[in-house]
C-alpha cells in the first residue's frame, strides 16, 4: 500500500469509497462525499491523500482550512477520512492520518481540528480542549491537536462546504 496525493480523474472513485465507508454509520447523514466535492470545487481542499493498494483506492483523507475566532492562522480541519469497508481496522486510516498530519506540519501548520470519536483520535494526540469550541457538536467529540505554542481560545469554524454551502 502507498499513500499519495489524489490525482486528477480520481474524484468519482474517492466519492464512491467515501459513500461506502459511511453507509449506515450512526453519525453520518450521507453528506461526506459532497463535502469533499464542494471543498475541491471551491479550492479549499488543502490536502487530499489516497491510500492505494494493487492499483485500487482503499482509503482517503481530506484536510481543509478552518477559521479561529481569534484570527490565528494555519489551522486545518481533518475529514472526512474513509477506508473501504472490507479494509477497515487494518491500519489504513491511521496511516492516512499520520501522513497528512506530517505533511501539513512540515508546511507550517499550527494545529488541527476534527469531529470524531475520542477513543480513535486520541491516539494521534487529538483531545477535547475547553478553550476551543465549535457549534452544533457535543464538546467531547470536538477534538483538536495544537502543534506549537499556546492553545488559542475561541470558536473554530469549518468551511461552509461542510454544511451544504458552496460559498
């Protein structure tokens, strides 16, 4: 398996993989493929990595900029992250996450934010921090990974593409 940036023409395969990965998930509304597509179309898909095995895409992770109310820059939202149903729990998601975090940290990222299961994302250093919040998410599921200096405080806003807005 190798991890690499998505290539032109792989949009449909990434969308299908993402839809399959989230099908039936209790916390999914089925919008994950559209989130990725909207971010891509708006030029807000900062980093899009795929895991490829035997010429087939078996995993994907998206990173996009987030806005902090205090004006701090260099923060990114993680997700959606998807692994083919038959390949879940085999380390593909972890490999995608580690590679994406490392690539953006090497480019000067200040931190990351996501909405997800603490039991999974804690292994990468993500934790709930009371000084950073977002709207519409129980605080225990809004997780951040600050990389440098003091942890900022305030509201974190994901791109409107996460909520169906193409602005």
